[in-house]
C-alpha cells in the first residue's frame, strides 16, 4: 500500500486536519514484476545465440578459417544461430503486439473444410520429413467468422508443435465440429481439436505451457527450432477471437489442444 498524507489548512493557514490517501498498488507491483521478469527472460534468450555467433566467429578469425571443413561447420552454426535470433525477435515482436491487443482482427466467413485442407497442405512437407501423417475430419457444411490469417497462424503453431513433439511414423489430426450453446442465451461454438500421437506433456507442466518461454524440455525445444513463445502467442490470438484453449495430454501417448471459438462475432 502506498500512503499519501495531505495537510488541510483553512484561509488563515489554520490547521483543519489531515487527508490520508491509501493506494492499493498490488496490481501495479505485480505488473512491474511480470515486466521485469519478461525483460530478464528475453535478454537471456537473446544472449545464448549471440554468444554462439560471437564465439564461433572469434574462433574462425583466430585461425580456424584455414581449415575449410571446420570453417564450413562453424559458418553453418553461425547461420543457424542467426536464424534462431531472427525467429526469436519475430516472436517477441508478435507477442508484444498480441499482448497489447494492437492487432485489429478482420473478420470474414471462413469455410472450415477448405481452410483446414489448405493449412494442412502447408504443413505437409515438414510432416513428410518425419513420416508423420496429417489427417482431418471436418464437416463440409461448417462455416465460422474469423480473421483467417490469424486463425491460420494459430493452426500452424499448433500443428508444428504436433509434428515437432511426435516421433517418426506418428499421426497429427485436426477435427472440427459445431457445439451447441450450453443453456439459454449462449452462442454456438466451433470446436477445433488438434491431436497428436507424440511424446505428451507431464501433468505437472500442463498448467504452465501457455506461459512465455515455458518449455518442458529446453534442449528438445531448441533442437526443433522452438522459441518457447508459440503457445503464448496462440493463447492471445484465441482470446482476441473471444475463444478459449485448453490442453489434455498423456505422457507417451499424445496431446490434444482444444479450441472453442464463437461461430459468429457480433
Ligand atoms: P516451443 O517453441 O518450445 O515449441 P511453445 O510455446 O509452442 O514453445 O510450447 C511450449 C512447450 O510446450 C514446448 O516447449 C513443449 O515442451 C510443450 N508442447 C507444446 N506442444 C506440444 C505437443 N503437441 N506435444 C508435446 N509437448 C508440447
């Protein structure tokens, strides 16, 4: 609590009393804490690839350049780490945009069957590399109102996670259905379920995976090119659509991300 004391005096400067103002600054402090933790996380995440680029460039300059084999492998590392930096900066900017709600959504009717088909086509090449099959089950009658580009961004994030965290030969599936409103006055919803037959997420980590930079296994996320920001961006985009997202998972069996979005935005 922040306390301000303001003395009250009359026209003749006589003492009238004291006004005590109490400000509850818990929310402000909490925000400050969240912000400074975020800055610390961002700095840490950026430092790792920068240190790698610097270190390998230094070693090249100090003489490693003379061995073409070594030089090539070091340059590849420098290239990969710069790519990681690029992705990180892109995701950090994107997160800051969606968090501050600076993304005007452009709603239009989306035909879900063709939308999902096109999105899966975009993911096909990375799925094929791991011999993962992509399936869909979407009623051809279904439409919803959404910002199609943002909805695609949500799907791509969840599908790439599905592919990244599923071993070779597995399955990733998209299922879309309409769910009737519960009770009177509610609105009908579209439920999109993205499931995989992957490594799963331990129960204790489930409540935290939508947090910024939270990863179950840092090394695994890094090696698949993850930034740890995908799911927090997804969550914000879903909330901008006035929807919700939840996850169910069994270790070793797979994960299921369930989105529920209003059919119509009035
Ligand atoms: P990342 O860039 O690390 O994939 P995300 O924000 O997309 O970051 O996901 C956060 C973490 O949640 C991941 O690091 C991973 O541990 C876990 N995760 C996300 N999706 C899945 C999935 N489909 N199967 C298993 N683990 C997942």
